C-alpha cells in the first residue's frame, strides 16, 4: 500500500531541527486550546485560523514565531552588580554552603533579564577601582544597562590601607565615580546600603557594625538622584525577626564535619548561607518594585 511521505522527511540537519521547534510552537498553542467552547471570540477565531492552515503555512508561521522569540532573548536587560563578598558568586563544587545574594538573583529573573555579577570577595570601593575591576565593567556597559552598587563592609576597615575608604571623602567620592561613569555610558546606576552583620550582644540586641557608612550611601543617593535599595534597614529587620538563634540560618554557621570543604565548621556572622542569600535577593527585588523601576519587569 502506497503511503504519503511526511513533509518533515524532506527536512534535514539544522533545518529539520528548526522545523521541529516551529512545530512545537504551533503544537503548544493548539494544545493549550483544549476546550474551544470556553474561549472568547478572538481566541476562537485564531484557533480556527491556525488549525485550518496548510502544512507549509504552519511551518512559515512557526519560523516567524521562532524568530520573534529569538529576537526577544537576543537583547536581554542586563543587570551588572558590583560589590563585596556578601553579593559575590561563590563556588558550588566541592559542596560549599556559602552564597552571595547576587549569585541567587538570576533565579528570580524572567528570560528577558540577565545578571552579570562582578562583586568580589574582600573588595571595597577603593580596591575595586585600584585593581581595575571597575574599568572592566565600565568598558562593557551599553546604553540601557543597570548597575547595582553595594559596598561598605570593607571600606570601613581602617586597619587595611589597601581597602579603607574614608567615610567623608573617598567613600562617597568613589560611589559618585561609579554613578557618573555609568551615566556616561547611558546606563542606570542603583545604590544599595550594605547588609547588616549578625552581631547580637549578650542582651540580644543587634549591634550596628557599619557606623555611618549606610548614611553616606543614602546621602549620595539623594545628592545624585539615584535609586536606593535600603538593604541595611531591611536586613536588620530580617535578622531581628529571626532572633539571635534562628538568624544563624541566614549566615554561615556550619557544624564540624557538615561540609568536607569546612571540616572545622564555621561561625561567620558576615557571609550568607543559601537561605540568607535568597532572602536578601528577595529584599532587593522588593525594593526595585517599591521604587517602580522599569527593571522590575524582568523579575518573576
């Protein structure tokens, strides 16, 4: 008995693979319309139109949809992040309990957005500039990019001349340098106050270890009319809500032998666990939404 060859058999190699993607676009659309009687007039009309098309017309339509989807993802909204270890990417192998909040930020993105994380361990505004890290970011910026800036943990360390940035001089000046350079590239700078350390005293009160550095960030944001993510106050409230004991889950409190990479255990009140990093990332996104920034559209 003579059989009619399937049109797909005439497609080979890359063309065949692309055609299957096209079929999937059409199949996905028609499968979602399982109950035509429940559709509104426009949806029903479109359903009838697509299902009535000849095979070759469906292929052409599929290629068009594929090209449209590829074009939407070709120019994603780019979010650059610069800062210190609290935001930096951490190795995941061998098993490592530490995460930076910027490392987990991509988990909350739609396909239209991407995070380019340049935050590094131990960096201050001064060392980030001196070592050339900012120059590499600046050279990569394109119009429409976003730059989230969070420093402070290491700027305040007077015993580290390589990193120390004076509260009243170098620190605000460096923040303004980041802002001005980003704007010169037609990018959008965003400042963030540093997250708190888990520093409870014997009375169960949370000590402020950053001094006036968060206020300096707030002042620069006001002076330069830059959006401000208030991560300091929000993480303070978060840690207080967890309390002295449960807040250890947010930071690196690891028992001995729990991780082969940390055989002696860790009691670190500065750096974040995966739980803490995810909570801080969520706070940052909530701030972006509170400020009604266009950037909010790329988050789920």
